C-alpha cells in the first residue's frame, strides 16, 4: 500500500465528516446481483466505515479492514456490534475465519497492490461469492464554477483526479476494475452499473471534502492551505455536486 494511501489517517475526522455516505440503492444493487442472502462480508480499506454501516445495517456480518489505526478508531465509534474491525492492509489478509459471501471495496481498491490482487480476493470468497467495488469523484455540477475552481487551484495543483490504475480511457464503456476482472480466469459475470447521486454542499463543506482528497494531502502544508483558500474564494455560498457511484460486480468462479 502506497504512502499516498496511508495519508488519510491524519484526517480521519474530516473524512468521516465531509465524505458522502452510501445510499440504500447501492446495497439493493449488490444484493440483487448476489441473488442469495449476504450473511458475511469482508471490506477492503474500510476507512471510517461509511460503507461498513450500509452493509452492516442490513444484517451483514462485516469484517472491516484498514491499515490505518486512526481510520479504524473512527469506524469503531459508529459501527454496529456485529462489525469486526481488523487493522491490516489488503496484502496482509489471509482467509482466516472461512470464505465470505461478499468481498467489497469502497473507493479503496486503487490503493491495493496490482500483483496478485485477484487471487487474493478470490481466496477470501466462497465459490459463487460476490466481489463489489464502487466509488467515484465528487464533482462540481456547474461548469462555470468548476472552471473557476480549476483556475484558482492551478498555481498549487494541476489536477486532483485519480487516474485509472490500468490506463483505461474515461470514455471506454467498461472502466477499471471491470477491465481487469474480465481478464481474470477467477471471476465471471462481470458487470458495471452507475448509482446516480446529486448533492448540495456549502462552500465550507466542499473545501472540507477537498481536505480528504489525496492529491491535496500530498502538498506541503503551507501550499495546501493556500490551495484551499484559493478554492474557497472561487466558490459561491452553496454548490451542487455530482457524486455518481460507478459499481463493478463479479462472481468468483467455482474451483
């Protein structure tokens, strides 16, 4: 796991406060794809437990894993009693406790090491079990506001986007990790879906969200503060954002 991935721990409280949660439609999509009860799950890179609470709220016994102690401290504060929190990077996980019905990652899979990724996931799943990955950027809906923010940010940060891990162009019909899953002999029935979200945030909340984005966290602290101030100065009091979730689903093949 990269240093950039581990940068989130220092801002765990902000992550919990400013990152959007996950909607019921997401659980319904995963459950419908599974086609059978989801009793047990393992979560990769659980962070402060935004997705943990969604799945656990439907009675799923979630083992929530994350390498960062500060993130897990926030998760334990709000997680239901049937959630087990484990401090571990994905690469350190072993199939102890038996295979799960579901393994999922919420805006975290791109931080995992590519080599051996899919054999590791498959080892954590029972045959026919479901893998799900979901996430997406929070983007300003008004093009004029987006352009003003881009210009204000430019002296400090050229882009705050996370590029596709395998270089898939954004206009391709199948995005990563679906591209990798389709190439893996361990998984089948690979699907991609979108859960639409449109949210309203105050300017302060939007800058708070940016304070959890890894591209900003990699800037030296004085530069980061200047970038936040510049963005805040370009924003109206309230902004509309799109926060669509791109969901990838796959099923572990038998054997």
